[in-house]
C-alpha cells in the first residue's frame, strides 16, 4: 500500500499543533492557579500621570473627576460594568478594600444607565465617586482593553500599578500587593476577616 503524504500531512500538523498547545497549557496551569496572568499586557500608563477624565454622572453618586486623583494618598480607580461577570466576582474584594479605608473610585464602562444602577443596588456601592464612560472615550485614553481593569494612583496622580482582570483575594495577595510593595506603596487591608477564616 502506497502512502500519500499530502493526505497524511494535515493530520500530522493538527496533532503537532494540539500537542504543543497542550504542553503550553499544562506549563501555564501552575501560574494560573496562583493568580498569575501569563498573558498580561504591559501597561502604557504605569509611571505616567493618570489621563484626564471626562465622565457623565450616575444618579445618587458623587461624580468622579481628574482632580479627585491627586492629594488623596494611594487611590484605586476601577473600570467596571454590569454586563461583566468578573466585575461581579471582584465586587466583594473591592468592597472590603473600601471598607478598610482605601479611596475607591469607579468608572462605569460602556454600560446602560439602568443596568449600572441595578448592579449597585443589588451588590452595594463601595465607590467614593463614580463616573460613566458610556462611549469608552476615557477607557481608550487610559488603555483599557477588557473588563475589569484597576489602576492604583499615588498622591501626585501618577499611575503606580495597572491590573487587568478581576481583583480577587488570590490576585490581591499574589500580584497586586507585591507589585505595590515593590513600588513602595501599601494598601490598608482588614485582617480581622482573614483571621476569622483561618
């Protein structure tokens, strides 16, 4: 029997592709289990003054402006949306950070007005100030590529750390706190709940 290599070649290439992809996936699993995003994009904002904010108000909340980003110590600016499942997942951690005394500001990104209000009514509003970026003009200026994204900004209004993805307990412990510490900053953390969980 004669083997036609042109018929076998696609099968060999397909097996090779999935074999390489499988090995790469297994190699990344350990990092992913520890909250390390191996595909993180480098932020163009880190080390630069935070961009301008031109936001629309959200009923019942104080409007966030660029002036709020200076003179408040280390602050957190979180881009979120009601349609974003990871935003829902990170909400309890953001609430804990706000309750521990960290200034937390929110930018509601490309969201419907009524759905943004319903999200906050359901889960609570941890934000000191909020603005709406319905057309994503601010998000583009800030380099936002996916929801949620969180920026940590120092007293002078300079972005010291940009985190892409949900702020979960794991990412806070394994990525955010070490990165802020390396940059010379700390967040207030409520350790009473952590002690009661042990």
